């Protein structure tokens, strides 16, 4: 995922919770279903060690040729440094052992109005920025307005249903909603990072900067070497350190990120001990790159940690703003040129499962034919949708039967139906005379080995395809302006999708630079289904509506699905202690700590 979006996606990640039922008086937390797992008097989260020692260092790496030029993650300009979210606290924070529950962090109380028309947050008296100034309701209001007016465009989509915000006391702020149907808004607003108005008073919010930011979170920026390295230092007098929500977390004194332009060099650097921990996303590396004495001696650990997080959709995304990809039949046809089974066997050592849903690895994924409830929801749009939405289960093209040529024949059949024919070995449109030529834009050189066999199959169809790998800054700029034909993209999802779906699929987002609607999806049916998902009154309705949305996206052929894996692959030097069980909905690295004896053994190897 492009690094400039990391913080925005971290601070408002896959977390959109529905709140239903009667009036909710001052609560310490809000849960998706029933009561929060942890009551008002809880002492610590179950997946932490509350006695974890503090100290030590954790060196990490940013790979895939990424770099950074800013410490300001809230605007479209620039590429923010890895880990910058450590500097900021939010009104609430989720637990990782519940599907979706938010606990008060900066806010000690959350009060939702009877009609779900507003939410009040009451701040903790102890909440402080790193300069000692209190976090106030004015800071909350100022932050909200700055993000919505001047921040990254996705904030405007995310907060669209907020009508106004007002200060009702030194530590009280009320958000009023434009609708009472958007039940997840209180939880979305809880994810708001709160910035210090006094710090920004004499600074331009719209400019990138390498000045260390002022926040209220568990870490501060200690050192910056632009594009090369960023170091964070634990705040020793962190205001929230003793809150039950934070106990046993943020144990490591110094966390640093070194930047590598080459993934192979980064792997070698890890094996040489230049940094301590890596999440391995390359199956070939996982299978072959760590056959070293350090692994056999137990000094370098390879751990596959299972999780229950939705996979979302990774795929080759078409830019449907391009005329060449405006016809869904063309998009369907070209998908037959990607041979997942060959790719998985020959490049990935059989490590992955094919993605078929935009909500993969969750109950939200549309499977089989539509249920009666889905059919009832989709029926009003029957004249606007392909008949297959109602009668068939979508499956991406497969070569499990070994008939690769058959797939290409099917692709040519569909292309002929769309008005394309091979003339002088080149696919040409019969009416316009346009030749089928396009570029696949990449940011990671390691992905070239996946794309080149795909390109060869496309060329067998008569398409002229180029592959271009660019530096991260150029890639992000082109993605922001939708200046590409096809690219590899990840549309991440949560267990409770909601307002963020506007930024992924709506006509409005398709026209906004920097939105997450990479494919340029613009369909009035999808717009209405997105709003139905947002307005879902309960979990059952949410599942039904999301599956219906998924079906329409699947049969729209906006992406050629790639693959996913349901575990974190972590390679780390055995310097750390950690709780015995990882929570199911995240990799809780902030619960790890440096074990002095283990660290000494590794350092003296």
C-alpha cells in the first residue's frame, strides 16, 4: 500500500462500528454487538503482559523502494515517514481481541443521543500534549475542521455526514449529524487524531514539513534523516501510560525505521543484524531466503502468526476512466490472461489463496448465489445490472484444469463481442480503429516477476502492454491524479464496512484527486448500495447489504483479483519477549518488549 496513505489508514482504519438500541449514557466504550468485553473497571487488555519491562530498541526497515519527505501525514502532499502514527493519540482506541470495540483514550466518556443524531465526547483531565499543554475541546474542534477542510480528501468523504461540531465545555465537544441513519458515526469520530491548535497557529497546515510534530501519543520524533531514517523515542512521562487500555504496551524505548530501496538488500541487512524485525510479504523470501545458521541456532525466528482479519481486495486495478477499459466486457476478457495457479505454484511456493471477493476472508464476502434477502435488496436495480448478479456466483478465471489456451480463447471471444479483433497481430477496435495498448504501473520491482508472465499472455491476445516501475514519489503522484492505465492496488476492508466505502467506490470520490477510488468506479447502483451499507440498522442487515455490494463490484470487473494469506509472516531476531497469545485482529507488536538476556545472546552471536 502506498506509504503516504499509511497514517490516514492507521488512524481511521478498518473500524466502522454500528451502535443500535436505546439511549447510551456516558460509556467508557462502544461495541458492535452487546457489551464491550472489558467493563469500566478493567485493569488491562487480556493480550498484554501488564508487567512487561520497559527499555531497549527495536530497529525496523521500510522496504519496497519507499522513501519519505514529510512528517505531516494528514494532507495529500508528500510521503509521510513510517511510524508517524506513534506520535498521536485519538479520542478512542480499539481493542484487537474483539471484532470492533472502541475504548475511550483521550475521551473518558462517550454519550450517544437517543436518536443517534449526535455524540458527546468528554476529555480526560490528564490528557496532555508533549509540551505539557492540556488537550482541550477546542483542539478537537480545530482538528476536525482542519482535516475536513484542508486535510487529505478521504477525510471529507469519511466525515461527510457530520453537520456541525461545537464546544460545550472546556473538555466537552458535541458532533451533530446530518442524518440519524448513519449509526457508525460515533465510532468513526472516536478515531479522530487530536492535534494541538496552539502548535499550528503560526504554521501552514497545507505544507509538508520535516519539523518534528507535536502530539500527545506514546512516542516523539527523536531523529530524522530525510528519506533514509526516522527514530522515535518513548515519552517517559506519557500521560496515558497507566490507563488500563495502555498498560503493558509501548514497552520499547526507541523504535527506528531504516529505508531500503531494494528488497533483496533489505533481507540481507536483516540477516546481518542491521535491523531486528521484518514482516515478510514475499513468499519466495519466506521459503528460501532464511536458510542460515542463525535460524538453525534459534537466534533468528520465522513465525507465521494466524489472524482473522478480512483480506479485502488486492488485484490489478483497471482505471475505468480510460476509454480502453470503460467496457466491462473488455475488463472481464483481460482477466483470463492472468494465470494465478501458475503464479502461485512457480513464484509463491503455493503459499497463497486466490482472492475472489472485495471483502475476502470474512462473512461479508458474497458466495454462492444471492440469498432471498440479497435478491430483495437488488431487485429494484434489475434493469441496471447484469443478469449474472442474480443467477451466478462470481469466480475469477482459473487454470486448475490446465487449459491455459482455453482461457485465452475465451478472452478473445469476449473481446470480439466487445468489438475488438486481431488485425496484423494487434488487437484493434473495429469502429474506432484504436489499438489495444496500455501500461501497467508498478512501484515495487519485486512485482515485475508477477507482471511479466501476465504481459506475455496479454500479448498473445494481441495487446501491446508495457510495464513501468517508478519511484515511490512519482508513483504516489500518478496514483493521486489517476494518471495510469492499470496498477496493483489493495482495497483493505474491515469486519464492519461503512463510511469509508464512499471513498472506495462512489462517483463523488472517482472525481476527487487522492481518493481511494483508484478504479474510477461510478455507478448509481453502487452509490445507492454504499449508502445502504452505511445506513444498515443491525449486523444482519449489514452483512446482507455488503454482500449485495460485493456482488455488483465482482460482476463489474473493476479489478483482476490476486491472492491473500491469513497469517502474519514475521522474521525477527530473538531479542524480544511477548505475551503467549497474539490477538485475532492485529499483530500487536506494541505488546512486545526487549528481553535483556535474549538481546545479549543475539548481540554476542
